[in-house]
C-alpha cells in the first residue's frame, strides 16, 4: 500500500500542521457571531396552539 | 494486478515536488475570510452558520475549561470535511487517505487531551482506567484492558478515517472500471454497475462528511473526559 511508504510521512506531517495552524485559523477567527448565545437568560416560549389560518 | 488499484493513493509528485501540498491548500483557497460588512454574501453566511452551530453542538457537553479548544475543533472540522468532500471530485487527490496525515492529527491531539487530563486532575484521569462497580478479582485485568483501549485510541482515530476514505475511493474505482470495461460487450451489466456507482457516490459523500464529524466528535469526547 503506497500510504505505508514512510518516505513522505514527515513532510506530510509538517505541511499539514503548517497549514492547519497558520493558514486555517485566521479564516475561522474572522467569522463573528454578534448574537451571544446565553443559556441562562433563555426561556422557553409559551406553547401557543397553532393551526392554519383558514381552519 | 490488484496493486494497480492502490496507485491512486500514491502521494503525487511532479518533477520531484510533492503535490499533496497543493491539495492541502485547497481548503484555505475555498474559504475567503469574511469582510467586516454587516451583510455578508451567501457563502460567508453559510460558513458562519455552519461554524456557529457546529461549535455550539460540540462544546455544550464540555465544561468551560475545555472551551479554549473551540478554534482548534472548528478548524479541524472545516479542514477535514473540505478535504474529504473535495476528494470525491474526479481527478482530485484526497490527502486524508494518507495514513501519515491522519496519524499526524490524531496522535498529537489525543496526546494533548491525555496530558491535559493528567496534569489537571491525575487521580480523576487515572480513575478512568477502572469502571465503577468492578468486582475485585477482575480489577487487574480490567485496568490492563482499559489502558490498552486508551492507548489504541489515536491509532483507531487515524486508521478509521484512512480506511473509510481509502475503501470508498477503491470501491468507486473498481466499480467504475468494471462499468467502463463492460460498456460495449454487456451493456445491461454495465448499466447496473453505473447504477451501483451512483449509489456508491452518494454513500461516499455521506461517509466523507460523517467521518470528518466522527473524528472531531471523538476528540471532543476525549477532551470532555479529561477536562
């Protein structure tokens, strides 16, 4: 199996971690989530019964 | 001739340059950083929704100390799911079929969770090696078994991803070559093979996404245990 060839193993490790640590996180970090989720203040809405408007 | 089928997994090089580096850059190129505008475009909104809901789901069972892993888990998820799904396109190379890459991620990250656990609460971490309510005569054997299961986790993590993706790609290649070779002589069999290929491709898309998710989920579970 060519995957078991140990020759490129170290290079692949170095490359993948380099990209994983240096290039990907800035792209994920720039995403902003303006609505902070807060489980403490969230309350379940009252269960209103719902039906179609024409019935 | 079966060895020919595995040639698709040979880490590609061109004039001595490893092309796996370009394959690994693909996720970075596909996700442009969001602009600081209130209303972002569809792609950015989709990413934002995905990352937000994924992190909310993954981190809710973990206590606050483990939340510092949020960026790492989100990056890992996006990275793996992109690499896996891109590899399903024809003529692309899937870096996650390489055992080296998967072990390169599995071993350090698992080791990080274990070291964190042993540093913060060593008794609690060691306590995981003996389930509650074990009968006394079974204690030594069970500790050995639990230690082995602990040590086998990174191996399982890496090999699971590798094997799933490799097997999928291999099956696709097998069935498609069968369909192609039968196309003129036995067209009915070839059309059945094409039908199978369609189902297989749908399965592989699902497997690509699920395996990336399972990798990150298991890591978050190991983190949960140790934090």
